[in-house]
């Protein structure tokens, strides 16, 4: 029995994952290699974690982008990796906010590129998290509300 088959077509979510990962991977690489990252806050550690995490994620995307796996255990494992990736970004998001809000940090003068990159990461992840939470709340409202509660009645018009 064949465990792998070709995907019929790529979804917009696949393209968004590749685009997001590639943009931040290249940005992290450029900041890591071309600029000094020495300031009192440990934003350089966050940059390293982001770079290597995105490198691993890009490898995962390349492995799972084209083939579709039939094995339920393997599909469960890939879904688990998706959740781990979401937890990775959420924890790095929280950690970056804590590091960026440090009042004693001198990153603005000593490593402005690093601070800007991590601030950009926080803004993009914050917007993405807001969209996901809004979608979740709308889903919950639609599941809990009865269709007649939301619709206009003909008699009221």
C-alpha cells in the first residue's frame, strides 16, 4: 500500500506559511550576520531561537508541502508539530515583549537593527494572533447562537 500521494493543489495557507517563514528567515539571517547585536537586553538570544526555529520549520514545510501522507499516525504527528510551532511563536512573542519593554535596555543605540527586527516580529505575530482570536470568537458565537436569533424576522420588517 502506498503511504504517500501527490497533493491536488496548494492552499493559500501553504503559500502564507512559506512566505512568512522565508521573509523572517532571511531577515533574521541578515540581522544576525551583518549587524552588531550586543546590547544589555538578550534580544540576540531571541534572534538565534527565531532563526534556528524558522530553519527547522522551513525544512518541515519542504517535506510536507508537496506530498500528502495517508498514514493516520504520521498525519497526527504533523498536526502535533503544527501545534508545537504555534506554541513556539506564542512563547517567543511573549518573551520578545518582555525583553523589548525592559527600561534599562540600550538596544536602541547599540543594536537598533536587532530591536527593529524583533519589534517587527512582535507586531506581525500580534496582528496574526489578533486575527486568529477574532476568528475563534466568531466561530464560538456562531456555534452558540441559534440561526433564528441572528436573522431578521419578516414580521419585523
